[in-house]
């Protein structure tokens, strides 16, 4: 097998397909192994009743994979309903929330906007190759300098705040900013969804910022769904799958 294939991908979920397709377009021979009878993991599973969103599907990745740009440009905002112990649910779209008092709406919008700016400053790392362990190249140093400049442009106050919270847990962050309740639960879900972590786990603020960076392609912190069902993202012919 080692003489026939350059890479072996275990699992044909959307992450595995992206990795395999990028390698294949670079001329590598790739073998993808999947135990189920369909591609796309939960995105391609019609019986799974939770609508998964394709996180981090940035324009650069979509172009590299030659995905249908019309579907991506037609992406629509997805509203979140947050239920409390009493009263009607809160309706949340990005940093806007309805169904609560004006002060809470303003405080939530302010917090969401600040986290969105901090996420944008970190977003440059998502497409960067990790620097070498030895002597960094000029290109690597330039990329690090651009990221440092992006963080510096946040301003001294927000940069200090980012350095303070980035490795902390989302429970403490939300306790300081919003208190307990449906809004805190919504952001805590974003910080822990898909991982074996709870809101008090260290590093969950970084996960939250990562999710917000993923959404920022279509607007700061705005969750979107491409046109058509999620499974449609896995139905185009993948040149790498055997």
C-alpha cells in the first residue's frame, strides 16, 4: 500500500474529504476509507436529525475544491432559539437578540462584537502553515508579523483583553459578561459543540473564537447555511475518493 498511495485518510466526513481533495489536487495518490455507505459523515446522513453546518468553509477552501460558488453566495443566516426556564424563547442572529430587555440586548451585542473583532485578529492563523520548529523562513516570519499587526490594530485595551481570556474557559468569561441564562448557554454551546469538553474546560474561549472566525466569511459572527441541504456539500464528484 505504501508504494501505491501517498496518503491514507480514515473517515470520509467533510473534514476527511477536504483533506483528501486538497492532497489529490496537489498530485498525491490518496486512499479514503469509510465504514459507512455514504460520504460526508453526519453532513451526508439523512437520518441524523441534527442539522450540521459546514464550519470554516472559507472562500479560499471552496475555490480550491471547486465547490458550487452559487450555493455558497446564496447562504442565508441561521437563527438560534434559546429557551429559558420561563417565558418565550430568545431569538438570536449573530450579535442581535430579541425577546429580552433593551439593556441585555445591548450588552450581548457589545460582547459579541468584541469577540468577533478578536476572532478576526486570530483568523489569519487558520490558513497559515505552522512555522518550522527550527529556523523560521522569511515567509513564515512575514506571516507572523502580519498576524501580530492585526492583533495590534485591536488597540491596547482589546489586545490585553484577548491575551487575558484566550486560554481561559468560557464559563468564567460568560459569568463575568452575561451571567447565567439562555444567552450564556448559547455561547457556551458554540464553545463546546463537537468536542469532549464542558464550559469549564480550559481553552474553550479559544474554541468559541475559532467558531466565530469560521462564521465571519459571511459577516462577523453570523452563522449561515448554504442553499440546499447540508448533504448537498458532499454530492459533487470528489476526484480523490477511491
